[in-house]
C-alpha cells in the first residue's frame, strides 16, 4: 500500500476547475517530484492533498485513511506537513520563535526537537536569535523546512524549495532534502529545477493542463526525450 495515494483528484477555485482528475502516489521512504509548466496546478495539487483546497471528487488516502475531507489542522496531525511556495516563515519573529511556532500542535516538550533542527541546519543555530526577516533566501527556505520538521512528519510536501536561489544554494537545499529523506521522512516535491530534483528522486510525475501526463522513475524521466525537450530545457 502506498503511503500517500491521490486518485482522480478534481479541484479548483470557484467556477474554475484546475485539476481534472490527477492521480499520484508516494511510497514509504521515497522522494517523488512533480514537474510541469507554470500555472498547470502543481501548487493546487499540494494544497488539495493537505486540505487547503477542497477535493471536489476523487480521494486522497494517507496510510490507508481517506483524508480528503479533513481540515489542514487535521492532516498535519495525521503526519503530513506542507511548506508553501512563499510566505512560509514569520519574518518578524526570531528563528527560534519560528521553530517554536512550527511545533504549535505538539503537546509534549519539543526543545529536543529544536536542538535536532539546529544540528541538521547549523546556519540556523548560529543565528537563532536573529529575526527571520533578515535571513537570506536560502536560509529562509531552510527555516521553513525546519519549521515543518518540528512536527516529525511522516511525509513532507515542499512546494518549490529551491525557487529563486543562486545555483550554489540550490545544490545545498537539495543536499539537505536528501539528508531529511535519510532520516526516514518521505518527500513529495514540486520543482522548477526539474533536472536536479529528478536526479535525487525515486519517481516523478509530469503534470500538464490539470492532468497527469507522464509518470516514471527519476532517471527514466531525465532520459525521456520529450520530457527533456518540453520541461528540462532540451
Ligand atoms: N486562490 C486562487 N484563486 C483563483 N485561482 C487560482 C488561485 N490559486 C491559483 N489559481 C489559478 O490556478 C491555476 C493553477 O495554479 P497553481 O498555483 O496551482 O499552478 P502551479 O503549477 O503551481 O504554477 P507555478 O509553477 O507558477 O507555481 C493558475 O491558473 C492560477 O492562476
Ligand atoms: Mg506553484
């Protein structure tokens, strides 16, 4: 059984249907990347999975349970954490406060988890008292990811974690993502830096026009001439 299984998901905004029946899955331990042109509905799919956009028809199952009618707070509790494409930190709070906010639904003592995050992201530890708004783009992204990890998710959904970063930093973000995966967290990513993301992915999907177009292993998508021409810059 897949960890996450979205089947024939239809979703949209108001009168407009954006996803016309999209199906994807993530198995335990996998990194899965979704690529596709701007505006095709990648972020909408992520939001539908975590309950921020209503699933009109179709289903989202997580660990065998239908979560497609749950509120975002409930999907978080079930082990799904989502880092949105933008506005994913609190700029006027310090780094430590951001991490504490990330743990808001935890009832136990989460200080040890903050220490673990500082081990995983040493940059953040050095500036723990700094206002998050002063961080560079790359560090912000790390903080956003660390914040989501505060809840010990089973599956982490990252919407364009490397967007807008300098090439050197893009590489660092992907290294960190790989490290997170090695701690046992499964990952579903949306990425514009498709080539690099597919390289570390077990599988990938090409979404286009609100429908799935192609599903394959990361290497197979990288070697697919049509995918290369349309989505990987030749
Ligand atoms: N809140 C909203 N209300 C109405 N339309 C929306 C809303 N959010 C997104 N859309 C529209 O839905 C479509 C899909 O948007 P979405 O953000 O899911 O695409 P995307 O694949 O993530 O694009 P990008 O690569 O630019 O991030 C777009 O046409 C967008 O304009
Ligand atoms: Mg998007």
